[in-house]
């Protein structure tokens, strides 16, 4: 299971939870954070495609179902920004970012990644990060803005939410924010193919960019 991160910012949980999805048998695993996001106590339910789809906002359900079906059919990773309704009827905006899951032989057998709660106090989180890191960020503003812009364009999220995603990857990978942003900005030129191929490549970059050689100082 991917590691998870939960930050408490100004009294609000900034929650990121992990998932794993095996294509062949439609087997899901999710972290306690993802369970809580859907309104369940840890271990209270066994996640399934049907259960996940039942929590999708009615206007988003068909699109998410199509995305999952395409992932299973083509053996590709998937990514989606949509709304879910928890067991209490509360609506949450989430970003699901996944990369391919491989078996020991290197074959793609599923997807593994994260649920990001986009409603969880990102404005406060962003301000705290800025207060702590302004001296470092000033020198890397161009790369950070470029990386934020790419996230906003690809996932349809706000500037504050994009900054929160960058900061999450920075903390999750123990990589300085300015270094991570610079690597991501530099790697954007390597994207090729059509829109769908570029989207898949970007999803992979977001989860692996910290491992790429690239600018180590900004």
C-alpha cells in the first residue's frame, strides 16, 4: 500500500490516502484515510468497484466508471478529478492520481496511487508553507509557478490546490519543494503523443519526478 500523509492545518485535516487496484479481479485496497473520506471506520467495509462508484456524485459517476473500464481494458494507469458523497451525505472534491502497478515480471497488473481531498484546508496549508519557506521559494518562483500551472491545466484545480499537491509530493518524497518543481517544470518538454498519452505521462511524472535526475539547486 502506498504511504499516506495526514497533516492538520488550522484545525482542518489535509488528507491524502493510498489505494491499490488490481485489474484482473477488480480487487481494491485502500488506506484508513480513504475509508474515512468515504465515511467509513477503518476495516468496516471491503472496498470494491461497485462501492466506490456508489459514492461518486451522480454527475461524475459515468465518467469515472468509463475511466476505470478503460484502465482495466488497456492495462493503463488512471487519474481523475471528481466528487464523492460520503456516508453522511457530505460532498468532497477529490483528485485521484495513480501509476501502474507491476508484478515481479514487470507486467502491468493494476494501479497504485493516492486520493487527495481538495477541500481539506489547502488555503491555510499554503499560507503556513509560505510563511515557513518564503526565502527558499523566492529564488524558485518561476519553476514553481510553471509546475503549478501544469497541475492546474491537467487536473482542473485551483492555484492553491496545485500548490498543496506540490507540497504534498515534496513532503512525501523528502524533496525540497523548489527542487521538485524545477524537475517537474524541466520534464514537461518530454511529454509527447496525443492528449491521452500526455495525461498518462504527466500522472507518472507527478509520482516519480523526485527520482529523476535534474536541477539539484535553483
